């Protein structure tokens, strides 16, 4: 759901413990967190998730925190196989960043990135939004080398999806201009910039798109980072196993299994954790 689809009355609302939420066709649901009465629906969750992102973007972190508490309560009323959405994790990352909780924010950014990249694609518009925000957060923490790596990935994706003249591509390029990129980063950016418009990139760059995320994110998290990826991947696949096999959701999540396993194999190959990993990459 686009952020500009949120009801203006909701954005103007000041009492964040009791929020009227539009439910389409003039119908309204009322969420009263103070009394514990909730109505859980995917539509309401979408509105609240988008609202939490808006509030974080505006620097209204206390209000965003209140919305995230309501979201947690609503998710508790949904079926057990329902995973917290990517936008909720992303919103938490922004909130923690705004509260100067660096390490916790970094983990949530990585979690949102891994979830979005493996489920939607590393160059999906939502993933690119996460990447750009993560790069700015890293810049604010003076982690310039990591910020350059993330921003270069975001630039590649935005250039490929929208072209060099798009405002989002330009915004990411301006972030990139703050650093001296590595030869490998410069070479890949030059390759993408030189590719004919509307022409699909070659297999080597698609391989880069698939494995970049988990390979490059995990070393930042130190010991236990493989466990984080395993937990995320495991939860997604478990959700697929709990769904009826004929549903589109089951088929969609099941199709990600090979991609997720390729990412883990690439990560282990890069770090030397498994001799079999290189063979698995030949699938």
C-alpha cells in the first residue's frame, strides 16, 4: 500500500492509544489499545504498518512506537503461521535508529533486508528503500565503508529499475558521491550504466543480485550471524509447510527454498565454512 493512501484523518490524529481506521466502503474499525479491544485484519495492519513508517520518517518516534505496540498486539490475534511483515521489521529498524540504539537497529535493518531480498528480490523497490535507509543510518554512525557498499547496491538496483534520471536514483547517487568506491564497485556500476536501456543484465549480474545480501550482511553481525539467517529462512519455510499445499502462498514460499539455500551456500563458500558450498552453487 502506498503511503499516500493513508487516510488524512489518521495522519492528523493525536491520540495514538485509540485510532479510528478506515476499512473501505465507508466502514470503520476501532482499535482501542488502552482497553485491549482489537480487530485484526490484514487491511488494518497494512494501514498501521504504513503509518508507522510515516511517523518514523517524520521523526515522531514516540508515536511510531505506540503504533508498533498496537501492531504487535494485532499480529498476536492472527494465525500462528503468520510472519511479522517486512515493513514492521523495517519500521523497528528506523525507530531504533532514531532512538540511537545502534546495534539493535543494525540487526533489524539486516533482518528487514534479508527478508525483503529473499522473498521479493534484492532489487525490489521495497528492498531498495531499505538499502537506502540503511546506508544513511550507517553514514550517521560513521561506518562509511559499509555505507558505501550498501549505497552502491541500492544505486545499481535503482538505476536498473528506473534509469539514471529518476529522482530516487539521483538521491542514492548523491549518497555514493561522499566516498571513494572500491575498484570492484566502480566496475559493476560502470557495467550497469553502460547496459542498453530495457535490456536484461547478463547471468553474472543476476548471480550477484541473488547472493549479495546474505553473503555480505552476515559478517557484520559477528558470531551467531549464521543463526540469524537460519532463523529467518527457517521461519519462512515453516510458514510454507503450515499452509495448504494448493494455496498460492504455499507455492510462492516453497519456490524460494532453492534461492535461500543458494544464498546460504554462497555465504559459506565465501567464508570457507563448507567445502560442499561451491558444488551447491553449481545448481
